C-alpha cells in the first residue's frame, strides 16, 4: 500500500482543519501563525496536536 503522506483524505476540509488547529493553539497558549511554523518546539507542536485529538475524542464520545 502506498503512503499517502500528509494529504487530507477530504481536501474540502482543509480550511476547517486549519481553523480548528489555530483555535487549539490559542487555547494551549502557542503562538501559531499562518504558513510555516518550523520554529515551534516539539513540546509546543505536540500540545497543539494533543489538544486537537482530545477535542475530537470528546466530540465523538458525545455523539455516541
């Protein structure tokens, strides 16, 4: 199976995911900017991703 890399499965969702990422970064106090964010530490990037996953799990559990 070929790797799909960093492509979104639903390209139309890209704007929504970016908005969600910016909101999550704001909530955890990470200064995320549009475009390249290679100056973030691993801890900062991980806290943004972790917050996003936490919120997605919560939303899924509410839907059960």
